[in-house]
C-alpha cells in the first residue's frame, strides 16, 4: 500500500493562484523513492557493485526534494483569502506525503547499507544524508537550484554551493534542518522496528 500510494500522491501537480507550483517536477520525488527500492531488490550484488552505488548516489541527489516540499508552505502568503484554507490543506497534505516518502526511502537505504556493510556505516550515511539534505533545501529555497542542475549547469551550481558555504545563514539553516530531519527519522526508525518485531513475534 505504502509503495504505491505515496509516490502517486507526491507526483500530483498543484498550482497556486500565483502560478507557482508546489513541486518543481514529479520526477525527483519518484526517483528519490524508487531508486533505493530498486537497489534493495538486487541481493546478489557484491557490496562494491558500481550499479548499486550508482543507485544510491542518484537517490542522494534527489532526496532533498522530499523535505523541501514542506517549505512550499511559504506560498500561502500569496494565496487569496477566499481559498487560503483549501490551499493550506492541499499543501500540508502533499508536504506530509512527500516527507513520509522521504523517510521511507532513507529507511530502505539504511537497511541496504546495513545488509551490505554494517550498522555503523548505515547510521553514518543517514547522518550525512540529513546534513546534505539540509544544505540542499537551502540551495533550493534561497539559491533556486534544482537537482538536475548538476547535469545542466554544473559550473554555476558549484559556484553557488561554494558561495553558500560561506553564508552564515546557510550554515544555521543546514544545522537546523538536519537536526530536525535526523530526529524525525530516528523516531520513524524506532516505530518501524517496533512494528516489524511485533509482526515477527506474532507469526513466530
């Protein structure tokens, strides 16, 4: 159910009265969710498999799009008073759906790395992913960069990243978002593990 519902919800395109959409494209969220799932279905791959590592690298590139959707709530400022509650409900619903998809995808990545390498490396990867995601959200919201700019304009993106790394606001934004994301994932992970253990004991 989760595997089909969340990607479908996130892929729906919402356009506000101002003409600005709440998601730059449905592809990033679909890629962020599906790539680790595809990698998980390749148990015969050796840990050093370039294909598996490529899947995880592309996932990391698109992962910040999941929590980024939450920042679209800022568009409510420009919404008409007559329909602000409708816009608020839609944006909030899609933000939650996208964010849960992101948490679910990083849990898949967590399990892949634990299975192929070890638990310590898996948690380190999760932590680094959250820090990079926090920085990615800043680049997207304030620098107006997209995930695919690494292909279409890598030089300009590199200069934008270097400039942002010297911005105190970017550092604060990154630390704040990464802390909140890590805290929420930790709670999500504990809940998922408890549910899995509950099912295991029920059928054992």
